[in-house]
């Protein structure tokens, strides 16, 4: 009678197929990618509220002269997006060693694009709904300010990858250099 288990034919083979080494190219769970994209879009909604509250002519800040308000509105949103883009890029760099890094980066940058549009839309909507009667135009005049967040996140990841290529492989979290 022949054994039904193929490993029983060769009892000395080690390691058994059960203990096979995992492949390097494991897939990222789709929920992780959806989480990154949705978190960035949700952050855009929050950023729109903060932009409206912090910008001149918004919810908390007084009404400056109209020629100052346009520039300061754009600079406020640009500054907020720069800070958020740097933080998102730093978070992505911390996860570069995990499987599916480029999918995660793509989802985060794509979500940042959507989040930027949401930030502008929410901020302008709040300005239209609750704006001052003297200056109802709470709009983004410089559309380039809306691209700062995804560009900053992608630039942080790009520069980090260049530095990693220039100075060698990234160290694992548990391994200290002597």
C-alpha cells in the first residue's frame, strides 16, 4: 500500500512544504489602500474647515482690507497643505519597508488630490454660507495652492527614496548599527 501523503514517501526531506518561505511580493489588503485614500479625503474635509476658520475673512479672523484678503486666503491654505503634505509623506516613508509600498503611496497621493479638492470646496462653501456680508467672496484665487499637499507628500517620499539609494539599504527597525 502506498502512502497517501507525498511527504511520507520521503520522510527525511526538510523543510516540509508547510513551512515554505513567504514570497517577497505579498499583496496589500485592499482595505488598507481604501483606508489611505479615504483618510486623505476625510482630512481634506477637516482642512477645509480649518482653512475657513484660520483665513482672513473666515470664521475666527477679522476682515482685512480686500487686497490683503485674497493673498492671505491662498497663503493660509497653502501653508496648511504644506504641513499636512509633509506629515503624510513622513508617514508613508515610515511604511516603505512593508509590502505594497507603491500601492500605498499611490492611494495616499490620489486621496490627497481628492482631499485638496474637498478642502477648497468645503472652505468656499463655509465662506459662502457664513461669510461676512461685506465680502462674500471667500474663494481660492491661486489654484496651485490646492496642489501643494499631494506634491509635498510625493516629494517627501521621492527625496527619502533618493537618500536611501545614495546611502545604501534602509535599516530594519530592530537592527542597530554598531
